[in-house]
């Protein structure tokens, strides 16, 4: 496993009531143990042998606590910042210290429980220069976001300070990275440098190998007392460990049209998407549970030429934006663009095929299971058609059919949205109570 670098120089102004100016931020206790100690335990778990800590404010408290690192089975060395250099300004100091071709970079106020071997494989498969851990959260409206393509390559960074008069993907840069050592050369001398703004954003704009690793695993900034308290509760409940992808996950798969948004026929434009009442409350329940929330949706509008893939992404982004404004999210979206029947004006021949992903085939469930180590036998499919239910059964999931009109693919008479929402809440409550 690679060398790890921890940025441990923060003062922790927002934690003053806890640190009382006597310890640096990374030494703030969580369940009686410093954040840094939790980090080192996770690094050792995945075979990291050597750790370099970038220290500054009250560095002696860190050095005296960890000494040689022998208690953690690690070799720890230190680089001191005589003045704050931001999140990347100390990179020139690392050039002589690092021996590996790539390294793991951890911010000192982040708690994480991630299958680092799995993340490393993704980094190597993509031949990335930078890999950043990304996930959705319940407050994307005040988070720094990224935009990535279908292959995971980061296209740009979207600062929380931007005026967002557009629909956006709920994809948050969480503060855990793998970097090729060549990235160090982008900082010529020690000076205050912001990793995202001064290095990663220009790299992404230039088309360099910056990739996002999307995962539902636990990576949280605990830079405030409220976040530390929330993380402590997540530890007590076992939630953090259960989300590690070395464990089999459980998911609630949801159809989109008629389950998340009001059924109005095919949604071809963003203005046609309207969330069902109650869906936010239902997804909040899923988000706080052991289940992942994953949308699986047939989208024949692509094959029929009625919507472009870019327009469809905007529609999904609207869904994610609206959910995020209310503190809810989906962990991922899988969709099938195919439609085997021909004869539509403007249809796209390349999508007019029989495939394994179009429901009732279980291909989207299987793809999600591969991506997130999901046990389909312990998962559920919620849909509003017999096609959804058959898909769930073929995938080995348990199923719930919410209220609809005719069922199947001939849904001509949908019932009132309020009744569908009530059924969805009942379904989620039933699943979480099982």
C-alpha cells in the first residue's frame, strides 16, 4: 500500500470550545480518541506502513502523542510549516520524503472508513494523475461540487460560492485523494496554495487525468463540534463500518417516473419533472438507514430521439438539486437508453437494440451491485409497474409495487400523486422495519 500524507496543521477555530486553544484541530477527540488516531488506524488497516504529517500550529502536541508511531505499527515522520501554506503549499517539501510513485493525501479534520484497496484499484485502472473521493450529501447547496463525465473524469469544479442558477449533480469533493507524485512538481516552491483551486481546477480544465471516485462510504469533515457529535453517533451505531465497501451493501432501488417524480408520461424536458410529495421524506429515511438509495430507470426517450443524453442528465440533475435543497439524496442513478421498437421520427439507430439493461431485464441492478458490492437478495425494488416488479424479481430482490393506474407499461390512469407518496412512505417504512 502507498505512502500516506496527512495535512495536520489546522488551528481548528470552529472547534475552539472543544480544543480551548490547547490542541490543534486534528487532535480534537472523537469518542475520547484524537481524529489523527482514528485516521492512522484506518491507514494501518489497509497496509500503509509510512505516514508523513504536515504539522504547524501546536505541533508539539501531535509529536508528543504519537512519538515514533510504534504504537500504531507505522513509521511516522513530520514536516513543519513555519507559516500556513494552505492545502498544497507544502508539496515541495514532500519531494525528498516520498519514495512511491503515488500517495494518499488526507486532510487532518476528516474521518473516513473506506476500502482503500478498492479505491487504489480504480486509481490504477484509470491511470489517473489525481483521484478524489466523491459522494452525494444532504446539503449540496452549500458544498463544493464537481462535474464529471460518465467515465469519472473531472470536467470542472463548482465552488459553493458560485451563483448556481442551474441544475447540478450532487457530487461532493470529500477531502480524500490519491495523487501521482508528478503533481508535486506543480508547486515550484513553498507558498500558500489551494489544492482544488490552484492545482486541480486548472488540471481538469486542461483535460489532465483528474478522476472522481464515487462511493457511498463514510468520509466526513468533522471540523465543527456538531459534526464531531454526529460522527460519534455514527460510530456508536456501527453505521460508519457498515458503509465500507468491503462489506456487502443493501440497497433500495427506485424507479423514477411515478415513484420519485409525478407521472406525466415521458419526461423529455427539465420543466416537465416535478417531485412527488413525500419523496423527500421517504429518501431522508433511506439516507439515514443502512440502505443505499439507487434510481434505476428506463429512458427510451434517448433511443426515440426525443431527448439527448445531455438533456437527460440535466433532468436528473434537476431531480438531485431539488432533493438536495430539502436534505435528501440518491446515491446513484442507472438508466437504460435503449428501445428495441423502430419507427419513431428522429430515432437513434445505435440505441434501437434489445439489451440486458432495459427493465424487466435486471442489468441495471446487476451493474449497481458490481459498482457498490450490493447483496441483491438483501435489497428491494420499489416501482409503480409490473415491469419494475419483474425486474426486481429477476435480479433476486424483494419488491414493492406502489399505487398506480393500469400497471405494466400501459400506465394511462395514474392515481393522485398524494396517494402514490403515501404508498411510497409506507413501503420505505415497511422495508426499514423488516
